[in-house]
């Protein structure tokens, strides 16, 4: 049985947050908080956006955009792999029907 979630303190832009976290996810949460803190510092230090809430929203939008781009790239890669597998299967089936040796 997994251990119950416990509060874990993370610091983002000099502000402490307590987040409930399962013990086996502690490292991932700390890494995520560090990553987010870095992104938010970049936005803050850019000087164009003022206010913690606005910085957080901009960081969230930037990260969401990156996630969506990665998903789209993964979908494209999956489709390309699917096309290649179908073409290879068709070559194998054709060679088997003809009783030929297949060169790869």
C-alpha cells in the first residue's frame, strides 16, 4: 500500500508553497518546482511583466505551448512510423506471395 501524501514545501520566486505530495513523487515535484522557478525568473527578469500572478500565467502559457508542440511532434512521428510499418509489411507480404528473398 502506498504511503499517504505529505506536505512538501517548495519555493518559487521567493515565496513558499506547501504542496501535498506522495513520498515516491517528491523528487519529481522538487524538479518541477525548480524548473518552474527558473522559467518564472526568466520572465520576471525580462522586465516586461510585473506581478507574480501575471508572471505565473505567462509561464503557464509558455509551458502549455511547449507541451502542445511536443504532442503534435509525437503525433507526427507516430504517423510517420505507422506509414513506414505499413509499407514494410506490404513489401514483406508481397515478397512472401512471390516466394522471393527480401532485401532490407
